[in-house]
C-alpha cells in the first residue's frame, strides 16, 4: 500500500529533477545532481560517524561500544541531501523520501542481512501531527529493494519525549529512557533498525538496548544520512 502511494507520487514528478528541475534520470534526480550528493565514505564502522583520518572506529565507540553492532548510512547530512530530507520529514514531500530511499538501497552494502527491518517508531501524538512516520516509509522501500520483511509495529514509543534535535547525547539518552516497548517476539533474531538521520545515536541506542534485553541476537541500523 505504501509503495503504491509512493509510486503514484513519484510518477507524477519523475519528469523533473527534485533538485534542479531538469530532466530526471535516476530515482527522480538527474545524473548531474546525483553525482553531487555527499556520499558517506570514510566513517566509523560502528556508528557511521564521518572521520577525517582513515580509521575503523571513532574514539567514542572505542571508549564505550554501543548496543547496536553497526550503522550503515548512504550520505553525509549535508547539502543537498539535508534539504531533501527536511522536505520529506517536515513538508510532506513523500516523493523526496521515496527517491532517497531508492538510492540508499542501492548505495548501502548489506553484507550481513538482518532477519527483518523495524523502523524507529513515532509517538502517536507526533504521528498524528505529521500524518506519517518517515522512518517507516524508508523501511518499506528498503525492504522492497532488499526483499526483507518490514515490521512497523515491532517497536512502540509509549512516551512523548521532548524534541531530540536540540539535545546532546546524554540528555537524549535520559529523554528516551523507558520510551520503547516491544509488541513482537525477537528471540534470536538479527533486527535491522531504520531511521532517516543519525545524529547522536541516542535513539538507536535506546531501541537497540531494548531489543537486546528482549532476546534479539543482534541489532544493526540503516539510515539515509549521518551528521558530522
């Protein structure tokens, strides 16, 4: 159902590039604009933090490894990807989200496939305000491209936390404490969490910790973009 809605929206705007307005060649974007997207290359293997010097892990993950085993991100959260994500997340531009998810599915190398994908949930109040969960829409497209099942109701956000974007990592973790509950059995499963943007990793950390506590064998994550 979600894919059919996305396809309809995409078909109506496929003639024009989402960024420059020229002829769209690749997932709703022209080849020239696609080449300008800030692909994430040198990054921490655990949290996907962009690194200046070549290294496998960032200092924070070396000091205290997170509960998730690794994050894969397609891009830096920089222009013009950040602009497209903001349009998708806050302005209802589902076509932008669909295009990004399609491209991300081709860019991200899923070396160890999870058993299923689970989008980071929104609290019902935030969902009611926005009308959709952007992480779920990304997960649906990744699942379709990778032929993986998607469980949008696996996790439930039971408390309405403060807006996360203005909080640092310790405050985000405290903000999220106890905010997730499970609705399905995850015993022995490798869960792939999906979100749009990874900033401090606190949301993924809280969700991964809950999944592991409930018996998941492993938790990895996939996001469209990673902030510096």
